[in-house]
């Protein structure tokens, strides 16, 4: 990612939880809370000197800072104008990704969990 969105100068990821309540028909509940993992060091554009510095580039290490997903979305709401997207639009994208992912696996899921 060439220009990642940073919070307080740090890269982050947000883990969102989805519950597949039914396969046929497909029913999905996406929880509006989750965990956000932050890199342990301020972000720098990757180059030869810092490429091996995992604290800058990775958000899934043990020493990473953890926050709630809601705190990240609160931050996004405060800076929507700068970001050019609303928190609501981002949630819509997340919902769409979850739905499309499960639709792509639907035939395998329905075969695996077929109730007779």
C-alpha cells in the first residue's frame, strides 16, 4: 500500500467478527466491534534501510498496541473530511467484503453443513 491511512503516525489493522448464522439461506451477522492492532513504531515509507524493521510495517506482533475497533472508527468519524470517506461508507465496504467472501464459499459451506 503506497499511502496507508495512519492514526497517530502508526499503521493499523482492524479485525471484524462475522457470525454465519445460516447457510441455506445464507445469514450473516457482522459485529460492529472488534480489535485494532497498531504497529509499535511510527510508519516510514519502505526502503532498503527499514524494510526489516517489523515494528514499522507489521501490526500483528506481540508488542503491538491494541485498541477497540470502535475507537478507530471514532477517529475516522473525526477526520472524515481529510480522509474523504465516512465511517459509514467504510462499514458498508466491510459488510460487502464479508458478504462476497461468504458467497464465494457458499457452495462449499452448503455442502459441508447440509442438514438432512
